[in-house]
C-alpha cells in the first residue's frame, strides 16, 4: 500500500472497517541510534555495547523495546492510517517477539481488528488496531495491539446517547 | 521503600515472591523534554505545542505515551527491582489512564503479581510485574503489566526439565 500523507488525516471512525490495512514507510536503524536512545532511556549493557551484549541473552547489540516502540510510533504518525485528529492511543498489548538490531530497516503494517462505538460519547469510538513492526526480512520485531480513540463524523453517533 | 542500586542487580527468580514491591526514584519532566521527545518520535500537535494542544482532547501539552514509557523504563533500570542481568521485558499490557504533563514528577511503583517457572529452560522464569507510573499527586499516568525474563540460580530449576 502507498504511503499516506500524515498531515491532516481525514479518516473518521465512520470511514474505517474491520480488516482495513495500512502500511507505513520505513526507517533505517543503526548502532548509533540504538546506543543514543539507550543512554537516555534504557542504559543496560545489551543496548549500549556490542561486546557486552554478546555475553547476554541478546547475543549482540539490540535496541531497547521502547526504542522499537518509539520508532514504530513515528512511522505510524508520519505514514500510517491518516486518522482525523491524529494517532491517539489509550494503551494496548505490546510484544517483542525478537530483537531489533543495528542495520534493521523497519516498517509497520496495521490492520483494524475491532471497532467499538462509544455509548456515552457519540462523537468518538475506540478502534483496536494491530500494528506489526517488521524488519527488512519480514520478521516481526514488535506487535502492538492498540486501543485508539477515533472521532466520529458529526451526527453519525447514536442520537439516543448523551455525552 | 529506599532506592535500589541499579548496577549489578543481585535478585534471581528464586529470590522474588508474589506481592513483593519496589519503588523507584523520581524524574522531573518539563515542556522542553516533552517537545524534544515528540519531535523525534511522536510529532503530533498535542505533544509539540501547548496552544495547539488546547484545541485537542488533551486540553494542553501532554507527553507522548511512549515518552512516559521510556522515562518509566529509565527509572526501573536505575532504581527499580535489582534483578540479576537487568530488566528484560518480553512485552506486556500498557495503559495510559491520564496524560503526563509538563512539570510532572514521575516515579514507578512495582509489584510482582505472578511467577511462572520455565519448563523448557530451567535456568530462567517469567515474572509478571505490575508497574504503575505516578505523578507527584499520586495519580497513575501509566500502568505496564510486564512479562519479564528473570534468571534462576544454578541448580534451582526443575532437574527433570531439559533445556
């Protein structure tokens, strides 16, 4: 799928359907980025130094999972589903099935798996989106099943509901 | 609870018990940090500019949830449970019940909620740890129920298991 323009997304809750898919552009990682993020937020040997990382479960330098998550967010914001008002997550289930490595080229493939209109707030709904972050070999390095808050078109909500 | 020394954690799976709690030191946030993180990883108006954020659901500048997560990780690594080999997460359930704001002072309170020895790998186990990130008013801004991989003491695993 082609990259989306991230500026001023136009999709409302009412424009989305279960099974709809979106694919982001890509981001090329390197050891310097991995180490810079780790120094700031996750200063552990396996994220800071390749030689030290070889002595650990990671068997070599690996990005902090939070770095993979942050890069994935950047990709979603810039070239993921162009949702009106932006990408607004309330949380979700996060998995890192394998490490992200220096020289990995990452992209995110998203699929809408559930849509829950709000009863109390007819101007929005919750969209469950499964976001798989993949490397250049198509291996999944992160799965984030996100609960997103998505605006509804004016007048499209249940008229019986009260805000 | 007092801060822990993060260098060379000494707790193995076998030293941990359900209900055990740990409290980290604190981190003072400010608008500059929020904006710097957002520029790099989550460039959306509500994370970049207070005036723009007032027009959104956030009603004022708020940190990216991934920034809250990254700060929480730094706190856990530096002063959370001193686990041998470091803080090694496989994933977990992430929730952001309220925004993190400029001038928030964050800390993390952790509790071990489940412990699962590995059958196939007697040298490690999975520990489920509930990590609540709180602001200076004791309000929870993030809950991360993490699945952590924790080493076992040599010889403490099930002798009948095979690696």
